[in-house]
C-alpha cells in the first residue's frame, strides 16, 4: 500500500509541479533583486545608486566584478537567469548561474554565517535541486527534449 503512494508522489506530474514551484521561487528571489537595481519604469536602465553600491564596500571586495562592470553583470544576470528558470529553458545552466551568484554574495559580500543559515542555504538548495533534476515536466527543456527524442 505504501509503495503505491510513493510511486504516485514520485511520478512525473508531482515532480514536475515541485520543480515548477522551485523554479518560480528561486527566479522570484533574483528577479526582485534585479528590479531594485534599475530605474523605475524602465526595463534595464541601471540606477546611479547601483553603480555607487558596486563601487562601495562590501561589493568592492568581489574580484573582477567591482564597480561599473559588477553593476552591469549582476543586473543583467539577475534579469536573464530568472527568465530562463521561469520558462524552464536551459534550467540547469540558469540554476548554475544563480548558484554561482549566491556563492559570490555569501563569500565576498555578506560572509557572516548568519546570512548563510538564514537565507543563502535555501537558495543553494533550490539551485542544486534544479541542477540535478532539471526543469521537469512543465518546462521548455522537456518540450525541446521530447521533440529531439530525449525524455529529459
């Protein structure tokens, strides 16, 4: 009897729903952060305060991504990678990019362990699930894979 329930709960549809919600949750975190970096009413016009933020401590501790370059890369990636997750397109790549951003934030920007345990560990867990499992049944990855004769 118990086997039947675990089979049903671990099927493609329940897993697809869980992965869809994981994609939405992780994408939402980074999308909301991205929107704080641009001018209100614009899509990608970066605020002056964002450039200032990336030239000031603790953001200037990030090798190669401090200052203007960091503002551009971070703002664009926080917009682009969540869109990939929402669509379920190149899900693993998008999640890997957000995992990398999370680790950079944790190591260089907010190295306090409290931030790790309160927030970043959840982001890492969601990204790892998506890297390991992919976008799931309700993703463009799955649709493209099915058209190309691949199941996943």
